[in-house]
C-alpha cells in the first residue's frame, strides 16, 4: 500500500497514513517526550498592563506559576512570576500553545524562549534545552508543527514534498 502523507495543522501538524493503513509510530524503542517543566496561567489585566503585554483577541503571554526543580525551565533560569511570550516563532496565548510547541521537539532540543522578567517590562531571551519525560498520549501520531505561526513553513514543506495540508483547531484553550 502506498503511504500518503497528510499534514494537519491544529495547534500542531501531524503526519499520518491513509485510512486503509494502520498508524504506526517509528520504531525507536522506548518513546519519550520533550518537557519544559513549568505550569502557567493567563496574566491578570493589571499584570499585563504593568509588564506592557499585548492583547490580541486574548491576552498574550503565560505567567509562570511554578517551575519544577531540575527541569529544563529551571536550568535555563525561568522563574516564578516571569511571563513567557514566545517559544521559537510561536507567540504564546495558552497552555496548549506551550504543550504543542514542546510536543514537536525531541528531548534535549534547544529552543529559544522570550519572556518578561517578573516585576519588569524588560524582554529577555533564554535558550532552553528541553528535558525528557514519558511519551505523551498522542498515540502513534508524530507532530511536525505547533502553531498557525508555522503555517507558511508547513505549506512550503507540503508543496516541496507534494503533500496535502489539512488545517484545523485543537486544544481546550483554543
């Protein structure tokens, strides 16, 4: 049977096979997922104003509520009270944005994070080397892209590889 590649952009893009074939994960032994190690919330209106955060349909940024000990975020210097604005080229508006972005990377991948430090308006960039954790319950799908911000790159890749692109939305916060 011929393998047909579909690319699904939700808050992420995935490659899958035709409906006649069973989806299978790559044979890489024990699967793991990349981890960041933070929990976040929406910045309050007062905090957003104090930090000069943009509002575009919804509040930009995710306030860091906790940082796990020895996590990727802790090692890179992320602190409680910081507001994460971007991971790579993806502007963050929800926890789903963070989860989807991390899910397309392998453990130990280096990602650029843009944040506003607690109590300031100063933007800072940190390189975070993602941690390693248990495989996510995404079944056998392999995420490729994490955001509508990556749609141009997904379309370019699909055209070059003569693939189809299906655009949709996912996530509880979307």
